[in-house]
């Protein structure tokens, strides 16, 4: 550990600091009893790079090394990691940007490591997407879509400890009664996980899905750049749709990450469970988890309107009541971003209208025609390399033509409007698949599999396109 950095740690420990903040080209700070105290020390770029190369895990530093060279002054945040000092013990470190100032933030862990620490650490280091932990069995990881057995074996004592340590308060009775429980767990210094605890053959089992704590950028996920423009709308409602596991939460997180780095907004997220945790840069985030911080999606959404939000992100639109509140929020000057379990844009609108009795649908549809900003539908296709996935998107923008089609109840004509709307940043699934094939990101076989109209896509790949009247476009 570098001498100057250990001196800062020592000063903090002697003054019982709860947080250490080493800023680039600005005074280092300590947080002592809630107050920020400036130190007579300023770290320049060379010192900051030396510190990070010395203290970061090698894999994290490799990712950050190029970012130093290409730093655009916007997003620059890494996930929490653990480091140790022989005298003072464990610390959590994180590189982040606060109001465009790069800072290395250090704090004490809030709790001891759980019995799952070694298993979760091993899984993250081996880039596993999922972990299957069963009582009395070897732990299995899913790596590149394949199940891989590990040397970790569990027993009933392990499960008793794990359940006591990671279950949210008051949820044990729910699990005992129902045999299933969904929640989130963050193993400090390792990562964040979506967790399902369930019974099978009268024994307990965990399924963990690793969720990156740091929200990805639009570029990192491979999403269309137009999403940055869409999320900058001042009000209205944006739907992210797709089947389970299609990356809807990641897409929403990437859009909010862009906001965080470019605009000063108050963002409230309502989730079950919280997946990505946001560090304030320009935006001010409040994240509420249903069941822990709020009674329900609907309750949290209603109360959020009294909390002066600019943006409200609702993890899932589950019922009519929640949608009505979201629509009210959108109509009163807020931006609402939420998800739907639907396959395409027309189905998204139909699903919403189906929440209401027939006599109310005209009113709801006309309200939607006015406040809808976009519908972003998503699927995940395997990359041509065989490793990883790439998003396939359909994007509906509420242009004047689209608004009129919705207002006049001509939802069945929206696919033609999307196909003809490329100049207005719209994108059809086939248009996206064609682009991905031409870029070599996916194979033609994969494209046909994910297309709703493979015959049309086959013609497109040959350079043949049809206009809305069925004629060939040269």
C-alpha cells in the first residue's frame, strides 16, 4: 500500500472517520460524525493511477486502465471491492464520479462476510451468470450457458447459517409458508445477486443470478444510441418490453446511467428486488425495494408523487392500479420508465388496454396516445462467437403518425409505421437483425430464429425491401 494513502487511512482511523474520499486534483476528504473534513492533501492523476494499480484487483484495473486513456469526463465507476490492511482490517473501495469529479471512496464494510462469500467470489471470478446451491450437493455454476460442477459441497448447517444471514427481515415465515422466496443479496466486495430460495424434495435450495451492481452504459450493452435521446424526454411514459430474461432491467439501468452522467434529475426507482445500485453523479437517486422500503409497487408509486421526482422508474407494471398511477404521473409532468412482459410494441399497447373494461379503453388509449414517448422491445440473441449475447430491439417512437394511429385505434398498423420510421429513429426487429448480421455480431441462422418474419428478413439480406404497398424498393 502506498505510503501517502496509508497516511490518509491512519488519519481517518485516528479520528473515527466513516468514509475516506480521495479526489482527483482536489482536497482529500474524511467524513467524521456526518461532517466532511478537508485534508491538506491533493492527489494528481499520476498518484491516482498509482493508487489504483496498487490496490485494485487485477481484473478491475485492466478494465479501468483503458478508461483512463479515453476518459470522456462522464461515466467512470467501478464496483465495490474489498482490500485489507494488516493493522486496520477490511475496507470497501469504489472508484466513482461525483458531480464530474473523479474520486476513490473508501468505507468500512457494514457487516461480516456471509458463509456464501467463498462460493460467490469463486463464481464471479469465473464469470458465472447463475449459481445452483442445493443442500448436500456440490454447487454448480452456469458459465457460457453450460452447467459446471464445483468442489464446494453444502450441508444442512451451511443452509441454516445462510438463511439466517441473507434473508430480508421478516421473510423467513413467508418462505416456510410458501416454499419460495425472491429477494436480492449483496455480498460486500463481491457483487449483487438476485436470489430465489425454494424447497425441492423437502430440502432447501438457492438459485443466485449475478447482477452487475454498476449500471452499464448504453455502449457497453450494445444498445442503440437513440435510447440516450429517448430517456432525455422531459415527461411522458417509456415502456421496455420483452419476455423474462430478455435484459429489460439492464436496458433501463443503461438509460438511467446516461441520465446520471448528463442531466441533473431526481430519480426514484421502485423495484422488487433492487438490481443495479446507482451512485449519484449529476442525478440524485432514491431506490426503494418493495417489501423492504415500501408495501407495494402501487403504494410506492403513489407516495413518490409527493417526493418531488423528475424520473420514476417502476420495475414492473403489474396491474391496472399501478398503470393508472403511472399514467397520472406521466400526464402531470413526470417521466415514467417501466417494463411489460410483451413480445412487441402493438402487443404492449394491447396488454395495457386489456387491463381495463371495454367502456374505459377509448379514454385510456387516447391518454396513451398523448403521453407515450416510446416502446422499446427487446430480445437477447447469442453472439456469433458463441460467447455472450447481444440485444435485438424494436423501437417505436411516438411520432405524430404513431400518435394518430393509437388515437384512432389503428394499433394493427403500427408495425408498418415502425418499418417506415427509420429516419425518425424507429427500428423494427428485422431491421435490427439485418444490422447485426451485416456487422458479424450474429449468424444468419440466429437472425431467422429471432425474426417474426423470416421470409422478409431473407429478402432483406439479399438487398430486397418492400414498401408498404408491397412494391420492391430499389
